[in-house]
């Protein structure tokens, strides 16, 4: 907090702080009255006092707003009766609205703390409000991912003991991947199986994972991000957002050029016809929760800036320093989630004003 100056008239000082408030600049007013027995200080901004022997100290909360506040103070001193500074009624309306928003957020937090153990406020998520208690979609995705991953040998299915005959793990894996290996071998078209009408392959690769760490990491992220969205927005919304983000991520990954067509520094952005995993959908949920609160002040959840920086940094590390990562799926899913946040906020502005 920084003091930007002092005014001698409490009425004008309040007029100036009202003006700053309408400009989204938080200013504390500390009125000091000098008497024969010595100075008396206090935050008396709600009382009515007449101009006299006063010192009204102006304190700005945000360091980044100090310079602008000083410029406004200079303009106010030059002409304190200017029309633009007479905004008492507007400032009062804004204060009432701010108080109402704060009360509503407080009620949402109390509601979720009442409904769920621990209030679900950890893990970098805050301001969570609940609309339903159960999370059937999150649980279903986790169960299907575990079953599919273990049943296919984590993308390393056991070979059949009978020559020329695929094992059950191989058969299941080939049925769930984006393209049937035999179809891809014919002409190298990653869309060959889908062109034959096997549309389910747009979704089923989501449930396959390459190893236990891949599975565990994605499922934990899905649980924290997905359960928050499902409680607030509902099961249908979460299912659509997750699947749409995952599909967009997979299509983007498949459509990227091969490693041979890229310079070495961009090999992390190479495409692959065998992209698997739920990370595209999970990062889509992150993208939604990252952008949505920016567009709706009363949206009852946000992600801390440190967690945003961590995940974006992780994506960059994956692209430039780690091998065998479907970075195209990450990028496609992220942008799909961000786009969904913008579209929903614009289409339903009254849902979370």
C-alpha cells in the first residue's frame, strides 16, 4: 500500500475516493483531525465532517495503480469541482454490487462445504460452488480408462501363442485405437478406419494409456478438474466438454506432419496415427477453468496463477525436452477448452454474471 498524497477537505477527499472506485482503483482514506489536545486519527470515511484543519491521507492498495492514481489526484487538485469527479451515486451502486457479489460467493462456498467433505477447496482450486453432489461422468471415465488400459496391456498387448492369430488383448487394442493397424498399413491413411464407418474410434483412444504413470496422472487430473466442473455445470456438460476436447486433440495430433518433415527442434510437434490417452480431454477441462472465471466474475471456481504457470510450463517442457508425448493432443484439447469457455460465457451471460 502506498500513500499518494493528502487533501485538507474531507468532503472533497471522499469525492476523490469515490471517483477512484469507479475507475477500479482501491483507495483507503485516513482522516486526521488536529485539535488542541493533539492529532486524532481514524478511518472515519462514513461520518459527516466539515472542512477545516484536517489531513486526509490517500492510500492506494495496488502498487501498479499508484502512478495512475497520482495523475488523477493532480487533475482533481486542479479542478475538484469538475463534473467527472461527481460520481457519488455511481460509486455507491458499485459498492452495493460488489458487496452483493461477495455475499453470493460466500454462500456458494458455504454450500459446497456443507455438501462435500473438506469443501473441495484444495489442489489449487478456489471459490468452488456446487450444484450437484455426485460425479458419475468422472467416475465412469476413470473406470473405463482403467479397464481399457489394463485389458490391452497398456498399449503392449500380449502376443498370441497361436501363429497368425491375434490375442484377445491385441484384438481389443486394435478395435479401440484411432486406426486399425492393418487398415493403416495399406496406404498410410490414419483416417482409413473412420472412413469405413468406424466412428467410435474418435472416442475410444481416450481410454487407452501407455503405462501406469500415464494412466494415474491423467485420472488424478481428471478427478480434480472434472469433478469441479461436473458439480457446477452438470454431468452432460462435463461429458460433452471432455469428449469434444479429447476428439479435437486427437484429430490435431493425427493431422500434424511427421517427424521427418520437421526440423529437430520441432520433433515434439510431430503427428502420430496411434495417439492414445485422456490428456487432450483433461487439458481441455483445464483450458475451460482457466478462461471461464476471466469472463464471469461470479463463476464459483478459479485456478491459482501458480498452477496455470506450472501446467503451461509442463506443456512447453513436453514439446522441447520429452519424447513420445502427444503434444498435438495437448494443444488441440487446450484450445478447445478455452474456446468452449468463451462461447459459453457469450451465449449464456446471465448464468454467472
